[in-house]
C-alpha cells in the first residue's frame, strides 16, 4: 500500500511541475489567449498541489503507523 501511495504522490508532484511549466510558457507568449491559458493552467496547478499535499499527509499518516 505504501509503495502505491508513494508512486501516486510522485506522479502528482510531476504533474504539478508539468502544469507549472506549461502555465509559465503560455504566460510568456502574451496576448489575451495566452493569459487565459496561463490562468487555466495555474488553476490546474493549485488543484494538483492540493491533491499532492493530501496524498503526502495520508502517506505520512500511514507510514507512521507501520
């Protein structure tokens, strides 16, 4: 169980980095469409970071009991 949860945490953290990079990239393009896409990517980043923190909390809680 711990190994699966650790893989999930790492996958979500990688997703955060990818979405952050895409958001910064679209921000650099400029224009209304770039700003809209950048804003959307940053909202995705916030959601993924929330999920990552929750998974890390669960992982630490489970690992501490074992």
